[in-house]
């Protein structure tokens, strides 16, 4: 279960992908609005949760390129 900060972060990823089609450059995750509630390390203290989200981003990017 995601907490409110994690949900905010994921929603920002969704908005970014809706507007840009893909998220090829993950360095944008170190900028606002993604960092408005904290850094990735602060928000996702359980690395496995972040890795699951990262895998979904990679899958979306791969599907967009296919």
C-alpha cells in the first residue's frame, strides 16, 4: 500500500508520461514537481517498491518504442 507522498509521486510520473509519451530521462525525477514531497530515497524507504515502479516505467518506454 502506498502512502500519500508515494501516491503523489506516482501521479506525477503518470502526468509526465501522459504529456510526453515516455520517461526516457529518469533524471527529471530529481526535479520539481517530483521532489516537492521529498527525494526518491525519502519517499520510497522500501527500495523494492521503487524498483517495481521503475520496472513499470521501463515497460511503458519499451512499449512506446515497439
